[in-house]
């Protein structure tokens, strides 16, 4: 496997003879090719498309491998060789005028949830390839090298970017994925090496900046008729199992005022979560998405309920504050219903990741320059950018999801929306190329 430095040197001579042009003057109105981008999106969708109209290109599947091979071929037509790192990330580097500079990285993922859509992740990957082709067509060479990344297993574990952030251990490698393979087996199928996955870890000195283009997976942009979302951060989340204990008894012989019904307490708890989380303005969300009653018979008062609690926000202190309020209300409910509540944290937490305000400003400026409407908003879903943000100044560009649908066959973004997002990505890269970030 080539080292990153030798890989860049081996392909530099493919580009050294290209003439340079002014990046921010002559190209200020440059846009990507909408029809070409749409055609490539349609082609990528065929890898794993099922009879329901959705996509089964889960990470490490045969569909995933075939799609990556296809994209290697597309990159080759642009004169770009590609390699797979030990974590299964596909990487291609376009040399810059000064290859001693840190690269500007950008990309996303192409793996899907089972019976998922054709836009989540795909927009960021195909939009990035369109940016690279547009630069090549226009004979534009950036000062910094450009590093295009297709991350491995974003949907299953946000695996590839976590490896770069140094968050992978042996336990992660042993996690079973939707493909039937463990992460370790899966990255080997992609051409990676689970025994060397720790070598993928990067430091804060390795990347100049990172950008990810993505569909919103929500309805704020589409509902408001806006073109671009400037992501202010990816929310953190915390999960708990909530165990509610009452007393199991006969449903026919136990009076209503003499019951310790754990399911009644659970119902009050669910309503309380909604009430508390919506009690003040903000982007915070709280969800109870799973519930199980025991013993689960229609003629028996439930003596125990196991339910869930998830809280998300851009601020960890806000998450903790809402949790304490919910916990206090739960104990009040327990006292009133003759039940007890126990909260068990689940090891599935993610810290909030704020995007870089300087890159936010660049994305806003580019959107205005191109005449695109925009708004600043948080991401309620996790992304590869969440892990890249700990390594380097990071930004995210959202485009509208029609009706806010995602992770479903009905997921859709228009070709025009995708092209606008890719155009903003293009000009943001050119602006970042001229920006010196100071920590």
C-alpha cells in the first residue's frame, strides 16, 4: 500500500503541466454541469437498486464494492488514481501548485441503509467528483492539493471517518454490520487492512480543511423554499434505557386506584419528555422510540416497562440540563403512580461537533455571490464531518430534501438543487484555498 506522501508524488506529474488561472476573478460565476451530475447520480443509483425503488447498497456488500470500482473508473477518466486506506476509505488526490501545503479534503459516503434512498451520501460524493471535473475542464489548479474521500460504512458506524479521528478499537472492528460482515471483515473486502487500521489516524496538522455536501435529511430548507443550508454544527446525542418498575397483578381483580401500573407511568413519562423538551425555544430534540411492557399479556397489569430516551442538541450542557429535568419529572411520576424509575446510560453517545465559523461565512458568501437563498441550521443527523471536525476546520453544505424524506425509497433532491450545492462546494473550495486558518 502506498504511503499518502508517495501517492501524491506518483500522480503529481499528471497535472503539473496544466496552465493556472485566476481562481476568484475569472471563475466567480462558474457553475457545475447539472445534466452530467444528474446522469452520474442516476448511474450510481443502479448499484443496489431494489424492486421497491430503494437501495440496498449497504456497507461492505457486493453492491458497495461494485459501485466503488465504478467510481474508480470515473476518477481515472479525470486522470486521478485512487487508493484504499487501511480503514476502507477510497481516496484520490489532485495535486496543487504547492504540494507541501496541507490538502483540502472533501467527500462523503455511498453506503446506504437497507432499502434506503439514492441521495443520502451520494450527493456529496457525486457533487465532489463533478467539482473535480469542472476544475479539470477549466484548467484550474489550486494552491493546495485536493483530497477526495469516500468514507467507509457511514451508515453502520461512521467507521472510516472515525478511523481518521482515531476513534476505532478492536471492539469496533468486531461489530456486525447490515451486510453480515463485521467491520473488520468488511474493510478487508473493500481493500483495507484491519490489522493496520490504527495507522489511518490523522493529526490536526494533516488537513487544511474539510467540506461535506449532503442532503438536509429534514424539511427546513424545502419547506421554506431555500437553496442552501449552512450547517452550524452536528448535534451531539445521548441515549438511556429507562426501566420502570411497578407491580404485576390480575387486570380483572385489581381496582384502578390500587394499581402500580408501569405502563401508565411510562405513558406519563413519554408525554413529559415531549413537554419538557418543547418548553423552551431551541433546536433540541427528545425522543422515546422504543417501549416494551412485561409480562405483555392483555389481562395482566404490566409490572415492568423498558423504554428508551434520546436527547440531541448542539450543546452538551443543554442535553444534560434537559436530562436532569426529565429525570426529576420521572421520579415525580413514579411517586404519583407507585412505581420507580431507573436510567441506564447506553454507550452510544456522540459529542456535538461545531463547524468552523470561518467556513460558515465562506459558504454564506459564496451562496450570496451565486444568488442562492440560504439559512444557517444545525444537523440533527450524524455525518462524517462530525469526526473530521476534531481534526481540521470543517464545514457542511446542505441542499433540500423534498418533503424532508430520507433513509427511504422516496428520498429525493432535484437535479437543480444538487447542482447548486455542488457549485457552492466548488467555490467554497476555491475560497478556502486562499484562506489561511490560524488556530
